[in-house]
């Protein structure tokens, strides 16, 4: 139950990032928003490690490459694209994009990890993709740049579910061996360092933020990033990748509630049909995987994949 509770609380807190990003994008650009947010995230983890050095994972040298890959996927890979997409998509619509991640993870597992892709899973991926395209085409123009209607600009946000699916597959090889807080810390500090070239510009742009903006930025970094990502790894340590990523269906609900509460803005009409297609499609991709896992006992041997040594049932 703790794993399910962690995953649910993760999604609830994660939802605040979307309206927070929308607010900050009115003053600074997407790269500056992400860079400032993750500088604060890294500072939070650095303070945590300074107070509790025992939380720092003692990784063998070969696993630092896995940490670097995870950092790139989790920070610039997952964040820059979806924040940029919010110039064209409202927070609830942008929040629908990450829900495509489980379907992508299913296809990636079939391509690189040897998992069987059934006809219903392939159909589910197609249905979810139609839902995403509908959101991008019809929803473009509802974002911060309200007069900018660019489906292609919004489509950049699809890099986010791809990166997050890859991150979830790769990071799982580390979650069973080390404390989730330690893994999250080294991954996000490493990922933030890959944005080092953007630090000076982001620090300069920080002067344009008012007190309310800074409150949102701190909340996004702590309650909206540090807390949910630790909870995500706690859940991933006890649940399968497919069961954990299934909670991502609730991100748009959380983001819609936060957007309504913080910005007084209700979801656009396109969110319902587009979101339903995405959720139905993703559910189809996960159904057969869940059924197959029920036939595998906990004593089943595992095989290691070259990419990040991801362990899956044989």
C-alpha cells in the first residue's frame, strides 16, 4: 500500500508544476524556467546530502554512466520540451503529454528489451497517438503565447514522454540497490549540471521575477519536483514499471485542479476527447503486460539489458 500511496501523492504534487510553469513563462523563457527550477532542486538535494552524508549512494564507476544518462533524460530531456510546449498549450493540455509515456515505454520494451508487442498493444499505441495529435492540432494556441497557434511548436512536447519512458526504464536498475533519495539526488544534480551553459542567463533573468513568482518557483522545485521524484522512485522500487507509469494517467487531473485553483482557469473542451483517447490507448498497451506479469512468480530469474542494466522478468 505504501508504494501505491507514494505514486498517488507523487502525481498530486507533480500537477502543480504545470500552472507554475505557465505563470513563470509570462516573464522568462522555457530554458530559464527549467534551469532556475533545477538549480533549486540540486541545492535542495545538496543540503540534504550535507546533513545526511549516508544518503549519498556509493556507486561503482560503471554505474555513473547510467546516472549521467538518467540525469540527461530526467532534466533537459523531460523538462525543456514540455515547458516549451506550454507556450502553445494550456497547463491541463500540456499535462496530457506525459501520459503518453507508458505507451512509449511499451513499444521501447518491445524494440530493445525483447518484450512481445501484441496486436491490442499496437492498436492502443495508435489510439493514444491519435489522441495526442488531436490535442496538439486543436489545442495549439491555448498556452501562454495565446495568439501563437503552432501544432509543430506544441509537438516538441512529445520529447518529454519519450525521455521519461526511457528514464523510468533505465533508472529502475538503480532503485533496488540504493536509497531512493540518494539516487534521485545524484541523478538530478547530474542532470542540472548538463545545463551549466544556461546558468548565467538564468541567473540574470531571475531579477525579472517578483515575490509571488519566487514562491511558485520554490514550490515547484521542492513540493513539485524533489518530493514527487523521491516518491516516484519509492514506488518504482516496489512496483513494476507498467504499474508505476499507469499513475501518470492522473497527471492531467492533478494539473487541471491546480490550474483551476491557482490560475482560475478551467480545462479546454478538447482536453476531454483527446485525453480519453490517450488514456484508453495507453490502457490497452498496459493490459497484456499486466496479464503476462501475473503468470511470472517472484522467483523468476532476470535478464539484464545493455541500456542501464534494466532488469525484467525472463
